[in-house]
């Protein structure tokens, strides 16, 4: 397994693979890896086979964090990440520096961003106004540096995956986007690097996201008529905030094809939510069927 930090070295290596007809799979991450990330690697390895290349990018991208968010404190453990990648059969870890990705951090040296303007207006885009600009920009850069045939993203970040798919389509990237299932803890909590922030008292309360999703899915299955979205939001918010450390950021019901919010909830609608548990912001989603 190789460790690459230089942009030019990564691109030169990728161009060599391309010339040789070697298939390249990319799993973009911000590190502090867990079983959810490793599931992306496993899917990539299965797709490229033993002769292909699996690249895991590990980069905590500053442009997708707002000034008040947790960039400085985002969990990092490169030694552990390297070991997990080695065990999972990763060929290359690409871990660029901020200085190379965004030279000098000033507009004089870096001033070009990729902006998706439709799917990013709701949910995460409404709560974190500059977030997706940072995501699409860094992913576009990774695609140009790693030159993958395909990239694997997790469905836990449903809106992100949809926006990346739209970016690839609109900008004609020759990259196939594969969306992998959410990996959960034994009790249902979606795996996330930010789960590390949860205190012993907060950890059980974090299950309120999963419980809310399951409760709504059951309601939809049992209802013979569509349910009014706003009344359902109020009901679910009340249930969630019965937990003393929980505060709802948003609950949304939408068409999974275009992320348009719906007024009536029935089978085939997608549900997503973001909840603060203490100071930790968690997200999750589910297809109601």
C-alpha cells in the first residue's frame, strides 16, 4: 500500500494506470475510518478485482465547514486509518495537504469553485449554506487527480450523493457513481466519525434518529391514506426532543428523484433528518416503503 500526499504525484500515477488500462476505484473520505468506510472499500475492491486499483482519499476538506463548525476538532487518526486501509486491501491512500489543495488559502491563489444550484437548496444546503460548494469542489478535484472509473459514496449522506451524481452528469465527468447502503451499529445508530463526540449519556439518546425513521416508516405502512407532512414533522420533532440532549435541526420528506419536498407522505417518499445530540450534529435518512 502506497501513501501519496502530492497532487502531481497522484495525478501522474493515475495517468499511468489509465495508459495501462487499469481500472481505478475511489472511496472519498475525511478519515477517522469506521466499518461504513470500509464497506465502500470492499465494494470498490470487488468491482475492480485483483488487478484493479483502489484509492482511498483521506482529507478533511476545510471548504465544506462553516467558521462555527468542527473543522479544528474533527476526529483524526492517520495511523489507525492506514492500518484499516491496509487490512481492507487498499492500494493507495491519497492524503493531500491543505497547502496543495487550496494554495495559501487566499483568493489570490485559489478562487474557483463548483456550485450545484438546485438539489443543494434544501436540508443540509439550507442549514449549512456553503457546505455543498465545498463538497462539489473537492470531489471534482479528486476526480481530476485520481481519474477514477467509479467512486463509491454512502447513502447516509443521501443529499450529497444526489448532488455528486448531478455534478457528474451536468459537467460530463466520465465517472460512475456507486451509492452504498448505510452501515449501522448493532442498535441501529448510523455509523459516523462524529459519533466519537457523543458522551456516555448522549449515546443512547442518539438512537432517537433511527427510532424516528422506523416510527415514520411504520406509520406510512399502516396508513391507508397519505399523511400530512407538516403535522408529521411536528409529531416527530416532539418525540425526538423528549430526549433532554436532542434538538431537531430539520426533518424533511421529499421525492428521492429530485429532492423536492412533498406535502403528503406515503410510500415511495424519502425522509431525512438532522438532529443535534448535545453539541454533536447527526444525520440519517430512509426510504419509506
